[in-house]
C-alpha cells in the first residue's frame, strides 16, 4: 500500500503482509512480541488476528501479528 520500493535481496529475510489481510474501515495494530518457542502472542485488547508470522532462527522467537 506504500509506494516506497523495497529490495528484499538487501535483507536476510522479509515479512510481507498481503493487502488482502487489511479490512477497510477497521483499525489494525501490528504487534511484535519476543516469545519463548511454541508460545503465542502477548494478550492485548485485540479482537482477532488477521495475519501472523514468526522468525524462529534464534531464541526468543520474534512473533509478528496483525490484529483487527
């Protein structure tokens, strides 16, 4: 949705959120949690997760969640 060019080849990895995960007229929050392996995101006032991905190459894991 942004017009800033991104060259994924310049990074070790890239997490990409498809525009289809966003709902028009709804507030979204992007949360980044550091979690122990096999644990979920920290609690918050969110309704539901629209998208989630984790980086598991080290402990703690990095868990990225797009909430609605």
